[in-house]
C-alpha cells in the first residue's frame, strides 16, 4: 500500500493522520459475515494517552481504509459538536472516551477540514490510498 499526503505511517506501522498533535490511526480487523468491514482505530493523544476501539464498521457493501477514516472523522466530529453544544449531556458526547472527546472538541476545525478533504471528490485523487 502506498499512502499520499497528508497520510503517513505511524509508529505502529498503520495509516495515520496527525491532527492537533494526536496521531489518528486505522486498520482493518476483518470482514464480517454480513460483508461489512470491521476497523480498529487508535488515537495517540499529545499527552501520551492512547485509546483504541474496534467498534467502527463500514456500510453494507464494505469499504476501504479511506472510507473508514471518513466514518471515524464523522463520528469524532459528531461527538465534539455534541460536547461543545450540551456538554456531557449531548446526544453523541459519550461515543468516545472523555479525553478523546475533549481533544476532538479542541480540534474540531482541523477535524472538519480533514473530513472535507477526505470526502471532497476533487481531493480524493490527491488523498486516496493506492492499494495493490
């Protein structure tokens, strides 16, 4: 696999994006019997805390790592917006651990910019993974 900017290979040898000093990483776990891709995300915060989850799934027709990053950023943004609007009582504020949500809320603009670049049809060519 070849990655293009702004992606890099993390210290865990995973595709990664750096946002607000944190490394956001994603990898395939498996394909479920329903055809959905299961991903594992890892976020290394600037203060040294690391959080991992394997609860991210693709749509019903599968997906690639770029689409997995898109989904992860959408959920991070939803959690951050919810937290900023209603604090911990927000509808989506608790879908990630508290330090992740606080980091996402602090870096919501950078998350939004990266999400737009990932989902922009023009930007996909520049950001896309090339998978062999």
